[in-house]
C-alpha cells in the first residue's frame, strides 16, 4: 500500500495545529504553515524532496520573520503587575539616598521603600522627585527625575 504524501502532510498539519491549540504559546504554528504549503504542493503531485524543502524553507521564514512581530503584538496587552508596575513611576525621596552610606528611602503610591541609585557616588537629597528604574530585591533603584528632563530637552 502506497501512502499519498498529501495525506501525511495533512496529518502532520493537524498534529501541529492541535499542539498549538493546547499550548497557546506560538510554538508550532510556524511549522503548521510550512506543512500547509507542503500539503498543497503534494496535491499538485510535486516531488517529495520539493515538498520537504518547501516545508523547511516556509517554516523557517515564518519562524524568523513573523514570530518577533507576533510575540510583540501578543505581549502588548500584558499589564505589569506588583513591583514591575513601579518601573517608570515617580517617587519622593524621604531619606537622603547615598549608596556608600547605605541610606535612602522613597515613597511611591503611599508605600515606603528602601532606595539606591545606579551610581555609588551619586547623592539625592530629601524631597527630590526621582524615577524608579529597577527593582532589586526589596530596593528600588532610582534616578533623579530632573536629570531625566535635562537629557530629554
């Protein structure tokens, strides 16, 4: 019994689509596209080596050129939560920030945080408005907001 390559490609296409439906992580959809092209070429009785070559070429093109766009589009709607939502927020310095002395506190959204700067020699005075740049453990890494405005202008 000789199996038609189109049937094999169709079966493979179904497998890739089922895996994609289960994972929802854009893992096999690129290969499903390559399989679809190979299935269509098999319907027109293209040689099997051409079908296999098209599968790899189309799958790799889809993977390398459309995946980054699709991932960026999918991650657009992801909202930052918890401490990640503090990134870019403005904070008020409540205790002078001086890394070398191990001092510094800021208030963000009514919550008091330990704060440090990215540069050890930098000192930021009380009542200065700063921007949260990173979170390291339970410390916020901040930057003087006035410095931000000067660099933008």
